[in-house]
C-alpha cells in the first residue's frame, strides 16, 4: 500500500524530467561553431550634419552574405526612439545602428566585451557584431535609457 | 595606476540603466515551451502528491518543528562530528569568516569606487548569492563562518561571560521579524537604492549591520543571531534542505532533506522572511523585464518611487497570499489561524531555493569568477595578490543556452515538487481529518502560482 504510490510518483517525475531534457536538447541542437574572432567588433561611418544616410562598410570578419539587422535610433528634441524593444540576432550577424540625432550621442552595448558607439549630430551608421550568445542591452548615455535588448542566439 | 583604472572602467562599463545591479547581463529568456512544460509538470506533480501520496505524516513529528524520520547511521555520523564540532574547526571557520569580511572591508575602504572593486562583488555575489549553494551543501553555513558570532565569542571570552546568553532573553514573539527587516534592508540596497554599487553605501550598510549585531549579541546572546542576523537566518533556512541536521542536544545528524525541512521551527515572522526572499527575487526579474522598463522610461512618475512601491508591493503580495492560503483552512490541532502562515512557511523555502537558483545561476557562476579575478587587485593598481588576476572567466553556461534553460526550469520544478510534498505532510499533521485533502488546495494553488509566475518571469526577462 505504501510502496506503490511512491513508485508511481517516481515514474511520473522521471518521465517529466526526460521530457524536459528532450525539449531542452532540441533547442540546443544546432550549436554554432565559433567564428574564431572573440568579442564584438565595431565599425562606423558618419555623414556630417546633412541628414542623408551613408552605407557602412561591411564589418571586418563578417561574411557579406549574412543579412544584417538594422536598428534605427532617433534622438530629436529629447525624444528618444526606440523605447526598450526586443530584437533577435544571431552570433556574428552584422547589426547596423542607424543613428539620427540632433545632439552628439553615446551608446553602450552590454555584450561581453562591451561596445561603445559615439554618434555625431546628424545621421550615421555603426556596424557591430556580437560573437557570444547572450541578451545584450543597448543603452543611450545621457539621458540614460534602454534602447533595445537584442537576444543574440547561437 | 590611473591608466589601469580607466581601462578597467571601460571594460566593465560603469554605466548601467536597466540592470542597476552589478555586472549582470540578463540571461537569454528561456523558451516559452519550457515555461509551459515546467508549469504543467508542477501542476501534475502537485496533484499527484495530493492524490497518491501518504495519508499520515511521514516526516512531521508530533509537534511542528520536529521530525519522525530516523537519522541515517548515527554511529558513522558521530565520527564526522568529531571533526566538524572540534574546537579547532570552530576557530578555523570563524577565522575564515573574519578574514573574508576583513578583505571585503579593506577593498571597500581602500579600493576605487567602481564596479571592479572586489568588495562589491564579494558582498553581492559571493556572500549573498553564495549563501544558497554553500548552505545546500554544508547546512547552517553562515552560522559557522559568521564574523559577528566570532567577535561576540571573542568579547565574551575577554569579559569572562557566556556568549550563548546575554543580559536578557530574546522574547519569543520577536521570532524572525528582525531578520525579515534585515533581509528587506539588504534587497532594498541591492535592487532599489540608486547607489547600490557605491562603495560608500555598502560600507554604511555593513557598518550598521555590524553595530546592530554586536549590540544585539551583547544584550540577547547568540539567540539574537539565530533570529535577527539576515544572513544567518537565510542560510539556516536554506540549510534545512541539506542532508545535515541537528537534534535538540545539538548532535550532528544526517537525514533526508525533507525530514530536515520539517524541523524548521515555526516562529513568528517566518512567513515574512519567506515573503521578502521570494518577493524580492521576483522583483529583480520584473524590473529587468521590457514592459516594466518601457513603463518607467515613458512615465513622468519618479522612478525611485516606482521601484520602492513595486518592491514593497511584491513582498506584501506574496506575504498576503501565503497568509490567506495557509489560514484558509482552520486546524484542529489547537493552532489559531493567525499562526498558520508560520506553520506552513517552511514549505515555501524549496520554491525560493529553486527560483533563486534559476535566477542567479549564471550570475554566481560567471560574474562570481569575475569577482575572484578582481579580488587579486583590490586597489586597481595592477597587483596580483591572490594569483587570480590573469585567469579568464569561463562562460560555459552562457555558451550552452539549452543546458542553462534546462537547469533553470529543472531547478524550479524540483523546488516546487519538494515544496508540495512538505506542504502535504504538514497539512496531514495539522488539518482536521475531514478537510485533509480539500484543505490543502489553497496552499497548492499558491505554490502553482509562485512556480508559474517565477517561470514566466524567467521567460519574460
């Protein structure tokens, strides 16, 4: 009487743990092989105060075929966009920050290692690649605001 | 020297908005299907325990806070106790505890006021988060290493008094309430205060901690630390999920963690301690979630006020839910309803440990390594005091997000199952015979809500 229920509980738990394991492994199946370069790299190009966008040269080390993720950042009269949005990227994918601002702006990315973007007034493009999977908060400095959170997956 | 500081600051980034704590990048959110699966498992396990588990208390002793489970091989454990309870061991562990805090203080006083100061990491990561695994492995960990117990014992030896007893007895109605206040003061400093990573604030907090603990110890003796030291109370509660226990005479025992769990003494304020621990961890997840950040950034309401109200609100909410769920069914064991939350509080401890483990796993493992690296250079002048300065932190968990998500959800679900079993066992001991199954439903509902809520916050962070 006392033994059987315990065994049944144990069976249910083991079955549950196995299911959990299968789901978790499925999510991990295609582990990205490291591109070799560690950390993130940044390149930027600026076009004065004219307001016209210029094309960023492709980031060193990243392949030209990979689709890049474009993040439009605008800072106008104290109004900052985007406001804490979630984006998805993959490891090594070029991420282009197209910054349109009326004041010089400093943007920090909390990847490891971190990256910093210094944007002059006007429109400029800055390309970043992130080579370790994590959730990366990209924040504006002064005023301190979270712009986007990028889930960088393998 | 200046150049070392500057480069280090750029590396670790002193500017943090969303995560105002110390060096914690948010984990990648766990996949939604794992949230659903974990919640379903928790739900199924709860009702399995309710429906097919034992009908008489299996762990609970004749009175709450005792167990009927026999200890494992007392003859063998007695030999272990010869080593663990040896006066030399006590001296060594206390000296280690004092050395840890002395080093922490030294870094906070003499080191730079930046996040690379190892004093900050030793305080928030190694001490606060490290208490959980250390207590799971070794039982009442902080009690052995407590620097305030060490100082109190030294003072008592000089004065020729007994450190166990002070000038007065601590009134029994006090219970864990002072620890609940102390724990709230800690989580407020860590999660709400704008100067949480200023060395000056941590110094001030620690100075107050030492002052209160030494005065309390002098007045009430060591019983004060059992009830009022936030770190010791936290460690002792988590230590009840280890295999190490003590009987009434203080003899070392090895027994099932579930038997140990039922020996948590249901003193007043236990439910409050539990509410602070769970509510504050939920708050830490919640304040990092994007909807909350968007709200704070868009509104004109003062963000300090929002954070204060949210932390207090979550702690009070958890406390009220626990009080309502545990007091919903009256006991026929002569326990008034107002004392039921303390009677059931122990069963929430495994949920807290599972959720805190999931929440802080990468923080402790990855940032913890970084703190050990910083510890070699407390003054940021390029020195390598402990020989760890040139080590590289391993980001094994972040690199294996699938494994990480599995460990996180697994920890939460296991915690929930242990909690459901403990609650079931205590309910059998306390609830009237004709309400023994239905009377458990409110607590079961609360546990499922806490578990599903915790999983959702891990997903939405």
